[in-house]
């Protein structure tokens, strides 16, 4: 009934019809990942709901309600606030540079009285919205090799530089890769991609020598040879690999993982929770989690393909790219295939800020699904006069 109602004038905006258009299969996959996270957090917390498992479920439930609420928002509203969201997030990043609060050697937070906020989290979604709008308002040729390509490049590089300077290289890389993903989805010319890749390769020695902090460079050298300092900088990677390898096919069982239960595994509830999953639930458990992630990414990409608006397609592509990069970086990190950075596994790891960021992104994705038939007019951008 809901599908047929969508063909009648005015029916698409009724909330009961919008509610019916939410991709509930996608919601189920997300809930399964969060449930698996709570199960493992229950185990590594000493077979107790405290201190992590209960909070994780509560946060997911609260953020799930937020996601459903955001999915009801018309795409024209998302479009109208995109530049404001980007500009506001950028101002907050500048404020961090000027007045930011230092914790654990990094200046990443703003004290707003009742709590501390991390503006880089806002930028992860703001950059997606801003780039989606820019490419929505410009013709397809603007996604290719021309002077106007400098606009999205600087839109990405400015927040990337500010976040990297905090320093927060993991979040900076998320912003960079997500922005590039939106540009590629918009139709970036392969010549531009090849040129950027070549410039990046040439710049690696310079960045390693003059840009990276000592501890960041140490992480890279440790990644290449973790056995050189097994009780120091290589400890995280080695313990993670031991935990994953000892799980075997079916795992040791909940509460029986030696590395996680005896606290050999560092950050077992956040960044290295996948190592705990593999140790206690084995290859089958770990592969099942990655399968769920794959299904979530596939279903989100399908939503992008169904959208009738260019803005909707690019917004979904960017939001799910952020999610996919989380999974890729964290998965590679715990397996020793990438340097250790502070990037948790989304929906699975314990943590409120990342959970909220990811679920707001899925609110946008579900909003595009609900309003997939909406066609947004392409307004002339301020750069049209120069064509």
C-alpha cells in the first residue's frame, strides 16, 4: 500500500508513508553489528554488562531514534544546510586551533561548559554535504580536469590540514579519503586521479621527514617491523596478531580469550575490539562481522543508485565511504596491515562520538532512501558566470 501511495500527489510527505520507506533490512544489519559489539564488550568486561556493554546498547538505541528522525527530513533541507554545516564546522576547527583544550598531548576539543566537543567529528559529515552540493550545482564537466577542480580540492585540504595539525592523523585521513570518494563518484577524470596519486607518492618522503610528528613516524616504522620493539611501540600490533591467530576457526569462547581477558590486548573495547572478536569467536565470528559490514555498504550503495537526485546519490556515496574507510583502516590495523591510528570499528567499538557521527550519516542515507523519488533542481553556482 505504501508503494502505491507514493505515486499519488501529496502522499509521499505523509509520515506513515515515509516510515514505511525506511530500509529496515539495513537497520537490521546495523543492529546485528551493534549487538555483536555488545556481546563482545560483555565478555571483555569480565562477563558483565558494566562498564561497556550496557552503555553501548543504550547509545545505539538512542542514536537509532535520532537516525529515524533524520530520515524524515526532506532532501531540500539537507541541501540548504550543507554549506552552513561546512562553514560552521570549519569555524569550530579554527577555534580549536586558537582556544582548543589539550588532552593526551593533542589539541582536539572545545570546552563549551557542559561538555567538551570534538569539531573534527562534525566535519566528517559536513564535507560530504558540501561536496555533494557543489557537484550537484555544477555540470558534469566540473568534476573533470579544469580550474574549477581547485574548489573541491581546497574544500577538502583546508579541514584536512587543520585536523592533521591537532594532531589527529586518523580523522584527517578519513576526511581526505571521504572527500576524494565524493569527487570520484561525481565523475573525476582519470587523469586527475593519476596526477594526484603520482604527486602523493612523490610527496611521501617529504611528508615522512618534515610533516609527521615523531610519534607518527614511529608508528609507521613500527608497522613495518613491529618485532624491533615488542614491549614498546610494537606491542599493540603484536598482541593483536597473537589474539587473532589464537582464536582459530571457531574461537576460544566468550570469556575465555587469554589476550583480552588477561589484559594483554590493549584498547580491547575500542580500537582493537576486532582482535577480541577473532580470539573469542574465531575466524567464523570475525568473518561474519565483516560480512555484515559488506552487506551494509552494499545496501547503502544500492540506495545511492535508486536516488533521483544527484545530490542524494553523492551524499550517500560520501556517507557510506566514511563508514567503509572506518572499517578498512581499523580492520587493516588490527591485522598488522596498517599503522596503528585512533580509528575504531564503527557500531562495534565502544564510544559515543563515533557512534553518533556514524548514525547521523545513516540518517542521511535513510533520508535519501525515503525521498529517493525527489528531484532537486540544479541551481546555478557562483562559478557559472566564469564559464
